[in-house]
C-alpha cells in the first residue's frame, strides 16, 4: 500500500501578510504552494491536505459584522463562519490542484470535504477563551457587543493602534466526524482536502446529537489528530521558515534538523518554542509520533521537495 502523508498548509500558503486578500492573490498563492506538493504525488504518496483559515475567517466575521450594522443582516455563529471558510478555501485548493494535475499529466481524483471536528464541551478552554478573532473595536463598542451578544473581549495593542478584540475558546480536538470516509477515500488514491481551519467545532450532547461550539480549533492539532486516526505515515506542517530554531532570531540561534521525542519534549517544556508561534506546531508533531506516526516535518513550502531541508521529528534518531 502507498504511504499516506498529511500536509497542513499554513495561513501564509494562501494569503500573505502584506496582501489585501483578493481572489487573484489567493489563487496565485495557492498554485505556488501546491506546485511544491506535486513531488509527493509523483512519488506515489496518498495525500490529505489541510489548511489554515486565520485571515479568511477573520475577514468573514468582519463582513458579517458590517452586514449586521449596515443592513440588519443577522450575524452568523462562529461554526458557520468556519464552515464558510472551509468551503471557499477548499474549493480554491481543489480547483487549483485539479489544474496542476492536468498540467503535469497526472490522473488523480481530488475531493474537498467540509469537516466537523469534535471537542469536549467541558474542555477547560471554554472557561478561558484566548483565541483572538475578528476586528478591533473601541472600548465603548466592545462593551455594547459584550452586553448584547455575550461576547468576551480583551485589549490588544498593535503597530497600527490599540483596541479590543473578541476572544473565543480554543479547545483540544478529540475526534474527526468524517474519519472513516476520509480514510476510505485516501486509500483509494483520492487526494482529500479536509479539516480546514482546524475543522468546524462541534460537540456531542447527552443524547448523542452533534451541536455547534463557539470556538476555534488549532489547525495543526486537528491535522495531527486526523493523521493519527487514519494511520498516516508522515505529517508535514508547512510554515514560513525552513527549520525550527532554538533562540530564534537571537545571536545564539541554533538550527534543528533532526529531533527525537525526548529532546523535543524537553525543549518544549523549557519554553524554547514561542507559544504564539512554534509551540503549537511542535505539540501537533509530538502528538502524531506518539500515536504511531513515523515522522513529522516542519518546513517551508518551497523547500518540501529538498529532503535536506526541514526539521524532522521522530521517536528516536534515525
């Protein structure tokens, strides 16, 4: 049976920080990123692609907010906004990938799947929301929205100014709703796009019904869980750096090319990876190899084909 790889695309794979976010920009970025994945397909890998949605879902929330303020159109809940972003980004990836496969004469089917991801409704994150979403508001507007909608806000200071942003829970994913279907498709050679943006957050109630959760799930943790559940061999996180570093951007910066489980865990517990940046990716990689995965890799998209690049994490050194 062919090897299975799960590739998690970072948010910058579709939308760069200095761009406006037009369709043309996102489509070009998507094509550029996917070109770097084709070598895995050519090598015979069965492939699952997940993606971030940070800039896009934030834009959707602002669009909904403007629609409510200007035209009285009701704001949609967070799970619906995540589903919106999954569908639109997944469609863009699928269409681009189909065109690239056609260009290279590769015959593979591609399927985009809207994916609910299950969380525990009693997760401690629901009592301590930390994930910032949406736009910056002034204090007066934030207070009004908190009173009217029950939203929670935290102050944020940026280079462009300060304000108050909504924060939502970020619970740990515990299940992938379409796990068996994804596994069946990928084992048949279909390239599956799934669990985008961390998945649509849902929980199972006491009667066994699926209910929406007002939350945002970390996309790397959700991708890692999906990779483990379907029995993937390798898990790739594509970001904006070619390696993981110790003391990043400091005079004593050290590049890490190979890590085993013990050293990775020690560095993580010692606070060597930034919580707002690399630490969640490291946890996702550890989760994958702890649950039977052979290797996790963190690298930059354009370096994926060159096996000499990237930080490779395994249980023991090869």
